[in-house]
């Protein structure tokens, strides 16, 4: 794995050795505005402590006129020292400490609060300081005399009034339904803090403020931070969380809150690493579970109400008699979680707490079980969560599930209807904490055809929106290219974004295949208008001519022979042109014009460790593969269907002109003849005959 170069940024340099705080604007040195506060209140809390070290959180409330640039000073009574800080620049001289704002939190409006934290060292005793000054004014908790506002200096040199900025972390108005609605849409920082053992272990780069800022700028209002804690805490009985790990999580939480996100933190892969043994090891698992949540509750006790806790990710249990008993086991842990957090006080007394169904399933029985928990707790700040990865055959491309069809549609509608009727209709909000398609991954292209994928994303956005469900996209790196902060497929992002407010039209396909040889005829596709109206076809900035290049009859769009002849050009294999249909609402629907000839295959010899079939694709692409024994019964894995799972059992390589049959396929194939049928997106089907004998395999075209 290549080494990422991490660029240092101002907000990552929490501890600074000292010096003049100043701004250099247009070549002129301008000191930061630091007018006096007219009264202030400070909450100082040690959230965790260990031999020789501790973590403290400091919240400063301005009780006077707005300030734009602040300095909080205090004296440590026991000689403590600050070693690392976040959300402030902290300097020390002996026991005298000074904390100044960083670039993004200098403004504190009247009655607004700003928070920062630090790690420190201590010996003997760790007595908390009791006296603070903000910009030289003692923080007594009382409102002092009104100060004359001091003008700040803009880059142009003209005076501007000091702004009153609502604090990030101030309580948000409204009830839980309104707060969860404000979280829409959400995004998961997947395969990062949930990675094992560390943040970058699963291939994603270290999270930066720039990345969070980019996600926020793309319209996301909430961020889920899946966190696996198993490798980052000490042994029983205390299970003390590693301070470095905890501070890293807090750093990203604080960055996210400062960007205006709602933030959700959970216990993630802990669910299957150790929580799943709870039915047979109640004492130890509960002790570990409560120890972790006790520390997290204390650490984030005074954080913004926009921070949300989720008890367990995808809970699952071993050693139960079935789902009904597992529901009861989950109920016990959810109840323990809620009561523990509520007892910790501060903002935790009313913080939104998210409770999952068993497996975060959208099945009615699982939702009904969770309603029992809600009824018992009778807590007005609880939220339900499920996950949604679509109709399984379509989500992984098995059993012929290559297209967005009525099965896929009804799976969305049924799941979201159940969530709405079970919870939302009762005033309990629902967060779809993860959603996507299981096998969508840029490293495994072709499993789900792009046009069919777009239809799914459009439908999920619409059906969630009209049922008032908040969705959080699962992104482990497949959607956002994190090193370059760009979407891997801008069209997919555009479709998802549009679905939040309107519907986009789609079509029966986004591919028109034209034979490379022979005559060209007109081709038709069906428009799914989704409430919009057709406005025309474009190729780039050029509008195609109605009647000459295309016709529309009802929902049928027909491309003429003349238009296709022009669009395929020299008829080189592959995509020769892209046109787009535009509508009265939503994003355009792009259609690729592709030249092809039917693929051809050649004989191959190999073993059950893998057979590579020479395949000349000739502009075409593989949709799926069937496998049958001589009697017509399904061959290979998933013996209930002849259609095998894309990529798990077979994999095309277009650059090498091959299709690989994998060991996983042969592991469940009997000796003797097997007939393969390869289905291509042009409609072409090729039949290929295999013979397996022990570990040897031969094959040839039929």
C-alpha cells in the first residue's frame, strides 16, 4: 500500500509554542479583533483520567456583547500541563494557560457557546481550575457592563460590524421528527474508523477537515461515523478506551459539528466481534458494553445536541433459539444503553439516541419487536434505524437480477411503507442508517449496470422522501474519491441529489447497441417520465431534430436510422456517442450509442483453481451467466437458480478479452458436462460447454 502524504492544516496544529496571533491580509499585518467580553461563564470538565494523564473539555458562554476573536486564560492550581489541544490554540507559561480561537470559531455571539478540549498531564492531584478570564474579563457567570463593540477590519480595510454567529453546538429547535428531518441527507464515513485495526487499514486515507468540508458543500446534512472500539481499549474491568483513539474520534466529531453536520457515532463491528456472545456471556459482555458507553457518554456529555448516539450497528447474536429470542436480547442492550446515557446528564439527558432493529432489518417482525422497546422506555428522544441494500438478487446480480424491475421496486416500497407505518406514523423518526447496493463497488465494475443502478438510486430517494425517512448513504470509497475530493461518477451523485426534491425521468435502457457491420435501423426505448414531460434530445450543446433524428409516441422514444448512422460515425467498437434526453424536471437521462458485433469465444483448458475463457467482446459487455447440468438442473453455487453470482463466480476482463471462472464456482460443480450460457447487454447469448474431471476442466464453444 502506498504511503499517503498528509498535508498539515491549521486546525490540526492544536498546540502551538507561542507567538503573536495575527492575520496577514494583502501584505498587511492585521491583528485579530479581541474586544473585551462583558461577562462569561465557563464549564470545565475532566471527561477521562488515567495515571499521569487526563482529557478535559471546556465550554465558554459569552454573556455580553458579541466577540470576534477570543482568549481564555486560567491558572492550573496543581501544576498540570497541556500536551495536545483541539478547537483552540493553547500556550502555557508555568501554570498560566492561554487558549485562543482558531480560524473557524473566533466569533461568539451573545449567550452563545464555544467549546474546545485538550489532553494534559498531572502529578499528585488534578484539581480543576476555578477562575477564568475571557479577553481579560473575569468569568463570574454574571452579565457585566455593556461594552462598546469594536469594529473588525475586513480584507479591503473597511470597518465591518462584528457578526453574531450562532454557535455550532447550540441546541436546535424542534422535536425529534424535525431534528431527524434536518439530518436528510446523510453520508457514512465507511471503512475508516470501523476499519480493523485502524483508520487507514482498509485502504481509505486519513480523514481531513477538507474532506468533511467538501461533503458538507455537496449538500449532506449529517454524517455517520461508524467506529469499531474492540482494538482500542484496555482489559477488564475498566475497558479504558485508548486516549489517542478517543481523541481522534472527538477531533473528527468536533470538525464535523463545526461544519454544521449532525453527527452519529456508534459501536460498529463490535457487534459481531464480541457483543454477539451476549446470550451466553451476559456478565462480561454487558460490563464491556456499559464501560464503553459510559466513557463515550462522559466524553461527549456537553457536546452539541446535533451529536447523536447509535447503540449498536447491525446487532446479531449467537446461541439464541432464533430471531424472537434475539429480539429480546437486543431489547435488554438497548434499554441498558438508553438508561446509561440518560443518567450521565448534561446534553445526554435529552440527546437523540438511535436504536436498531435486529440485524437492522426492515422486516415487520423485527420492527414490531423494536416498538416494544420504544413503548417500555417512553422516551421522547429515541429514533429507530434500519439498513437498506435493495432486493438481494439485484443488489449482487444473481438469479438473473440484472434489471431494476418490479421486484426491486416493490422491495423498496414495502420496506419503506413498513418503516413509515410502524414508526413515523406514531411520531417516531426513522434513519436508514446505511443504504446502497451490496455489490456496487468501483473496483468490481459491471456487476450492476449503470442505468439500472441510476433507476434504483432515483427510486430510493423518492420513496424515502415521501415517507419522511432520513437516509445515510454507505460510502466506503465507492462514491467519493477521497484523495481527490471528487465523485467517481458525477451522474450518480446528481441523480441522488435531485431525488431529494424532485423526480427524474429514466428509460428502459441507457444503451443503444448498433451492429458494426450490416445495415442500421431505427431503435426504440421506453421513457419512464415519473411525472415529468419530455423536452428533447441533445448531443452536447447541439439539439437533435424532432421528426428527423427522433420521434416520440406516448412514452416510446425512437431514434431514426439517419440519426444512428450519424452518431455511430466510423462504427468503431464501443461507445461512439452519448446523447441525453432532457425533461421538465430532474436530471437528464444519458444514452450511450454503442457499436458492436456478437462476441466470440475459444476453447480453454484449466483447473478448478480457475478457468480463463478467451472472449472477444467486440464492443459488447457481459450481463450475467447461467450454468446447467445435462438434465437442465442448476450447476454450481446457489443451486436453486441457473444464474450465478456476478464476480463471485465469474468475472470479465475487457482489456484482456477473457472471462474467468473462479474456484468458488468449481467448488460446487459435479464432475461431468456443464453448459454455460453467457448473456450480453446487446441481447447476444453464447453457449459454452465445460467438462469437469477431478481438478481438471476443459471447455469449448457450443
